[in-house]
């Protein structure tokens, strides 16, 4: 949102430009206050104000690193040390970062809505740190490791050795994240689509809408009659298809939506 009038946000007075945007915020707040079933789908943009780099924007991770060299099963088979070096570096970057007012506002929203599902493409774990509970991490979690031998998944927040081994069976551990070319966990995926198909409102926040299957979730909900709300810094390929699009930072807009709750 640009400058102009101002409304009171959770963290103080926040400048809001267009009265059009203020009206959209009010409209979304009213609809959410009456809704029974809400789904929120988030992408890297919601964590940007915590200091997490996005993937495709300026300074984005995939602008500086080749995803195919670092985030595919083939890359891991070829050079597990290199892949672990990359994920250890990401852990070091993410470790000190804190949830921002956007994550916190979604915790408030969850407490208010009877059936609330948060679907995130992010692996940074910041929604859970903020206190979100009914959450589906579509692409896994960078703080979890998975054993290539016994398949056990465990939380481990340390910076790992470059060839970490399973304490149970001794096989190589890998990051418990979804890489390019891999399938998503079918049970997480079906729970996500179930929630999307029954939602009255779906909010799509901080995602470029370029990676499936998350990219299609909004339109699946729309075909089922849901109201679609987008919050993003800039228009996406879906903006014109959604019911309401609010351009601006999720860390400013979400607290405004949840301000009086
Ligand atoms: P992208 O980097 O593709 O898109 C981030 C989106 O967030 C862009 O549309 C930005 O305009 C928007 N954005 C940036 N800052 C924002 C802010 N403060 N408030 C609101 N919006 C903001 O990231 P994703 O869409 O999450 O997958 O990318 C999807 C997937 O592609 C990721 O989960 C990852 C990546 O490759 C895997 O690694 C499997």
C-alpha cells in the first residue's frame, strides 16, 4: 500500500494510501469475521519481512543459485556434500530470524475462525514458531532431516556435518524438504486440497503462483465458490481472477485485517 490516510495496525499507525485499499481491508476483515472455513496459502513473501530471501524476486535465491545443482534428488545423489553445504548455509541464514507481524496476525486469525487451515510452501518453520497450529507444510521443513535408509524423520536445528548419518541405522540423512522433480507427501496434499475445496475464503499471500500444485489451489477453490483474496507486493498471473487483490506488504496488511480481534 502507498501513503495517504492511515489506519491503526497491531504494531502502531500504518500509512495507507488509497482509500480503495482501506475499503478492501475492511471488506476482507468483515468477511473473515463471519466465515466458518478459511484457508490461507502462503509463499516466500510472507517471510520476506523477517529477512528470508524469496526465490524469484530481486536478490532471490534462484537468481543466485542453480536450483538444478542444489535442490534435486539427482544433485544429492551426485554430490551430497555440496547439497548439505547449501542447506547448512540456509540454516545459518534462517536460524536467527524471527516471525514478523504477518505470521503473528495469522495466529490470531486461526484463533478466531472455527475451521482454519494454513497451507505453506515455506520450509523456514516461521509459521510454527509464531504459533500457527493447523498447518500443512507442502514443501517440508528445513529443520527436519530424513534418513535415506529407514525413512525416519527427525527435528534437528544444528548445523550438520556434510555427510550426516542416521543415529538409528547409520544411513545418510537428507533435508526433509521437497526438491524439484519430487512428489509432495500424498496425505499432506490430499488434506490441503480437501480444505481448499471446502473453504469459504482462501487467502493467497506472498507467492508468485509459479510452482504447482500450490499455484492451482486458488482456482480450485474459486471453482467451488470460495471468495479469493490475494495479498502480494505486486500483481501475479492470478490477480485478475481473484475477487480481491491487495497490493502491499503482508506484514503490514495482515495486522490491519486482524487489528480489532
Ligand atoms: P517466489 O519467490 O516465487 O515469490 C514470492 C512472492 O512474494 C512474489 O510474488 C513477491 O511479489 C511476493 N512478496 C515479496 N515480499 C512480499 C511481502 N513483504 N508481502 C507480500 N508479498 C511479498 O516464492 P514462492 O511463490 O513461495 O519451492 O515460490 C514457490 C516455491 O518455489 C517455493 O516453495 C520453492 C521455490 O522453488 C521449492 O523449493 C520446492
